[in-house]
C-alpha cells in the first residue's frame, strides 16, 4: 500500500496522528494479561495520548475476532494510520511492537 | 472460556491427547508470526472456524480454571446466599451459603437446589409465601428477558426457627452470548430486629421525655419544646429539698441551679444587724440560680427552702452550656427572671407601704400558687421573718383573716378557705406579681 504524499508541508515533517489499535485477548489468560500490560507500558511511554486502543475478549466476542481475521490470541492489530500491521504474542518484544506501530527505531531508548 | 466449548482431547495430563490437540492447532495456525508465537508459548487461544468459538490452550485453560477456582472459593466465602440461574430458570451454580439454606429447607420454598428450576420452585411455593414468590418469579423473568438489569425485593419467610426477613436481589450477567441471572439472598432479620429495637428505643426515649415533660410541674422546663427538654434530661438530677436548708448564702458560688417541683424557696436579703427579709419567693413557676443566665456565678441572696418538697437540679456549668445553646431555654429563663425582678421590686414597695394583713394575704396566695396546695405548715416566727414584721403583728393579721373565714390557722397549719376572699383582702401587689396560668385553680 503506497503512502500518500501531501503537497502541503515538506516530506518527513511531523504530523499529529492518532494510532488506532485493537488488541484481541482471551479473558484473563496469562499471555493476554501480559499483552495488555506490555502494550499499556509501550503506549504510555512512546505514544502518550496519541493512541486509541480497543481491547476485544475473544471468549466473549468470538465472531468479532473471526470477522477481523484473527486466529490466535493475544494479537495486536494496528488499524490506522496505514499501513495496517499485526503483532502476535504477549508483546514482550518492544522493538517489534514499535516497528509494527510505525514508530521510528530511534524512538527506542 | 466455557468448558463445553473445549474439545475433549485437550487434557494436559494426557500426552496423546495433547499431541492431537497441537496437531489440530497447527492445521489452523499457518502464518510464520503465529507459529513463532505459538512455539514461544505466547498464545492463549485459537479460534475454531468450524464452531466459531475460541479454544483455550491447555496452559491458559489451567490458569483460567485456577482463577475460576479462586472465584468460586470467594463466592463460597460470601455470607449471603448466591446462585446463578440460566435463561431457562435452571440453577447452574450455587455458593456454600445457598447450599446450606437449601439443605436446611430440604429444597422447599425458594431453597432451590443446584440443577432445579428456580421459576418452577417459585410456582410451587405455598400460600403464606406465594405472593413474594410470584413477585420474585416475575422479577427473574424480567431480568432474564433483559427488561431490567436489576430486581430487588424484601420478604418474610417462615422457617422452623421463626420468621426470617430476606432481601433478594437478581442481577443480569451475560456470558458467551447467553444471559444469566445472579440471585443473591441475604437474611436481614438481625438488621431488622436491631433497627426495630433502635427505633423502638428512640421512640421510647422520646415518649419518656414527653411524659416526663408533661409531668414536670416546673414551668420553666415545661415551656421547652420536647426536643430541647430531652437534651437537658441527662443533666437533670432529682433532689429533695427540706425545710430550713440553705441552697446558697449571699456571695457564695452557685454550683447548681434548681427547678422546684413542689417545694418553695425564699430569696432572703440579709442586712447587717437585722433579721433576714424575704424579697422573693420561688416555686414551680421558676428556678433558683437564674442569676447565672446574666453571667453572674455568685448568689446575691440567701436561698432558703421554706417548703419541703422535690426539685430537679443541674450543675451550673452544664446549665450555662445548655443556656447558650438553647434559644427556648433562654426565653424561658429570661421570662422568669423578668417576673422575679417584678416580684422583688413589688415586694420592696409592698413592705414599705402596705398593711401587714394585706401583705400576709398576698404572701399566702403566692405560696399557694407556688406550692400548688392550699394547706401548708408555717410558724408565726417564720411568717414574721418573711414579712419583716414582729411576731405579734403576724398573729394579729392571721387572726383577722381567720375571723373573716378566709383562712384557718391551727397548730401551725394554714388552710386557705376562700381563695377569692383572700385575693380581695390582699394588696394590689398580688395581682401585679401573680403568675399567669399558675393560679391555684389551675393546678396540675
């Protein structure tokens, strides 16, 4: 998916965007609990208020997960901005989460 | 999350079954990232496209079962009785308290066992409890149908140990798309009894205060509203005052204030070289120690009990505290203080200008008013002191009133025979100092 370029503003200029994510979990199963904690830590540190997170419990809403093409849980889906991406697992690897969220590698301290 | 949704092959203790389950997972999970996470043990559930449900992996299931066990233990530890009813009304889960109650009632009434139908149980309840059982059934149906989130009712239940009061709540929960109702029942008999005793106690205290107030002959106290009188009650102490007792000498600190019930207290001014002279007379219409209300703690007069009887007293410190906090008490005390000042000034003038016979008649009427009795014991010496005259003067005046059949005076006992005649014989001072509503005819 090609990224659109806007005429206004030089390329690479900071643009205020909100990262929209969905996290699919399975109740209070261990990896799901870890995934929620890890994601909250990452968002609080790197995204501050610039994100929206929806947590979906697949035990309560299995059809929603299937409709979204989610087969395993926990699973994080970045919905916007494009491109969309997924991270599977308990999100303990901060680097892969940041990469999936489209944050520059330099953001990792 | 529900055990029914899990394939029976998934027992972690059964290696063959576990291998079969993993094989099933690998058929579904094909992406590289998913497989990596799966190998790393970071997956909790896999979606089964065939059934449209989430299948928990053994570790996640074990963990959830552990937390479910914890929840069940917590549920069992609750003192209230809890059961979960499914959409058809079947009891699918109960806690220990509920099971104990069901066992005690052998499943009768609303003591529904696990597996039984709550709605059917409501329908089979006998006459005395039928009304509330119908209400509970209607509430449960409403909650299960989504008509309301919560239903609550209080009802009485007849048990072998006597009547018990219960509060029953029904709340809706949804799980895996199915609706359940959590029924909690709490035995509130003890609370109700405690509340009843407490309110009964309050009512009793209030009634006692009202009765005590109605019976208090003291006009200052009787003038107070019931609530303010109740506040004073704890500081009031009944005392018997006997003839000749001096409550305070002039200049002495007043440690108590007295509210006479049926005794009589004279306020005497002491002039050096002379006998004490009565300047005021206090009975049930007033109080002794009202000077405190003016901020003065020492007595200006000698207060002498001249008619044995009862009174209630209060410590001066408490009185001052109550006086500051109670506008009604302030009004009553200041009203009396004003009347007492009038009496004192009138007495001073009376002693100077009026005849002994008229003064004696006034004094007898005032005493009659304050004692609430027309018969009292007095000696000529005492009367001479009260009136500031010689004894012979009293004998002469009393003889004159007796001859007019206004009083009888025998062996030191005075009986008022003709109230109106005595009023006519008294000087005009009597009418000026007469206490409204305290006329002898208006006795208790």
